[in-house]
């Protein structure tokens, strides 16, 4: 009888764990190329016990503006944030698990606006991103998983050019051999 109860308890705990795994959203961690190919977003687990999802810009197709300066958050409604570099900028902050994905807010640096967003894996290499304004005007795109290599540095220090030193006086020409 004890064996039957032990097996029943083991079976029940395994079923509960399997159901929890099925109910839990798929992990979104990795680097994703946006649908338009203009940026790569690195998504990692964050928040309490790593249960949420956060994402930041790690690469831009056009990382500098027309003047050659790094792109910044110029459309941000807060003037104090307009000088923030886009590379390294957090777009997804503490998205909460929901159904088979994550939901929360996404910052759109192109417009300086925040939208409601839901993210769900379509496959191992595809992520469905659906954003909504006022919960009625919605759009979606598919992001594609890309390797984590070759990312632009989030805050790469710019090295100052080496100072030019005075040129050394040319060395004297060797004396002609005596004849």
C-alpha cells in the first residue's frame, strides 16, 4: 500500500511539473534581428527570480547619423534623455510572463513613444512581436534569432588620437668610406 501511495505521489508531482513547464512561456533569451532589419535586440531574463524579460539594442544597421555621430534618443519626450545612445538603450523592461509569451511595454525610439507589447516564440528562430496603442491599433512583426557575435559595443569608449610629437631630427648620413 505504501508503494502505491509513493508511486501515486511521484506520478502526481511529475504531472504537475510537466503542466507547469507547458504553461510557462518559452524563454526569449538571445539576440533578435527586428523585422525591418534595422536593429538587433538582446533579450535576457530579468526581474524577480529571472522570471521576466528585458531587452536592449545591441546593434544598429546605421549606428551613426549623417554627421557621423552615434545615434541618440532624439525623439524622447524627456529632453534630459535625448542624448542617450541608441546602442545600449533598454526597449523592453521587465515584461511579465503571460500565456505562452511575455507582455508589458516597449519603447519605440523612432517615435519616442511607449506601446503595449506581447512577445511569443513562433519557433526556435522566430519571435512574434505585437505592439498596440490604446489596445485597438495593433501591428506585429517577426524577429529572427541571430548569433550573439559581432555586436556593436553598447558604450565603447572612443580613443582620442595620439598626440603628435615633434619629429626627431634626421639622423646624420653615414660618413663616406675613406679611400
